C-alpha cells in the first residue's frame, strides 16, 4: 500500500472516530441535559408542594392558635364562674352554719334578766356540768355551769392562778326554787327592801341560766364584803373579758347594788366589746345583743 493510500485510510479512521466521539458527546450532553431538566422540574414540583404544605400548616397552626385562645378564654370564664359559684356556696354554707348554730343555741343565754326579763320556773339549761372542786370555795357544795361555759371558766381560773391570784367560785347555776329560797332568807335577814337591792327575784336571776358565777377569794369568803378591794377583783376587770365574762352590775347600774363578784359569760366577742366600750349587757339593745348569739359558743 502506497503512502498516499495509507494516509487516506488513517484520515478516514481518524475522522470516523472523531465523528463518533462528537456524536457520543452530543448524545451524552443531550441525555445529561434531559436528566438535569427532569431533575429541575421535579425540584420545582417538590418546591411547589412544599410551599403549599407550609401554607397549609401555617393555616392549621393559625387555626390551632385561635382555638387555643378560645379554649383558654373559655377555661378562664369557667374558672371565674366556678369561683363565683364557690363563693355563693360558701356564703350559703356560712348562712346554713349560722342558722344551725342559732337552732342549737338557747336564745335565753343572751337575754337581759334582773328586772328586765322573766325566766320560766321550769327553765333548766341544757348540759350543766360540775365545776372541779379545786376551783370552788365551798368544796362541800357542787357548783355548775353549762358545758359551753366551763372551759372558758377553767381557763380564766388557771390563768389567774398563774398570776398568783386566788379566785374561787362561790356560786354557779341556781335553780328557780333555790333562788326563791335564797331570796326569802335574805328578806328575813335584811328586810324586803334591802334584799331587793342585791338579790334578784326567782325567774330574774342570771344564775338560773348556768352562765353566771359569783367569785370570791379564800380571804373574803362567802360574805363577799370588800371583794372590790382585792387583787382578784382588779385582775377580773382587766382579764375576764378575754375569756368571755362581763361584770353584770357595776357601780351606778339601775338594777342592783354594785356586785363586783357577779360575772356572766356572754361570749368572747361581746365581752370584748362591752369591755372596750365600758358598758354592760344591759346598756345594749336586745336586737344588738342577739347578733352575737350565733357566735356565743365559738
């Protein structure tokens, strides 16, 4: 084969290979473009779907926030209604408790007696209890008060003892018949006029309530003369109200002579008021006194 022919064959082979390479390159480029274009389209579609999904989630989130806000408001309103209802229930419960106390509290306990109010001869207070002989002047006698008064009386006597004050109970509950007999004895001994100045008629004595006591000391004893000059009386004037007791017949009262020994349990709230206002039970209107009846046993 001559040189020219060989050269021509080589050129043909070269250009054939070149053409084949170009075609292959173009084919690959076209296929790559197709793949790239297809991927781009897929990404565009996915992006659009994603944006739509984001918008949809945003709408749902907004709706959820609105619902949450509504529910929160509703819960607060319900809580407020429950609180108001609870206050109403508590108010009603308090009223019921007050009415129950009134129903179980003897209204006679805060009535004004002496020459003001008549106590039936058959009246006997409920739940009378004996006072421990330790606190009684005449240990041979059993003195009594109602059970609601007893713990206050004992507290008073114990506190007095801790202050080195020797208080004793001379007299507690006294029945209608006992008061009648006592008054008759006084009339015989002192005369009717004198007896009326310091002793109540039967039915008008606070002792029949079981809430009044006469105090004395070992040194003064039963006659009670000079009790107002003792440290025990001074102590009572500054401490008795803290335990619910009030002096019934101070100096200047219109019922009896001054009786520094005679103290009546009226409840702590009322006793404090009377002490602070320097008054006795008989200085108040009965309607005013009755407002303390529900708390008498507290």
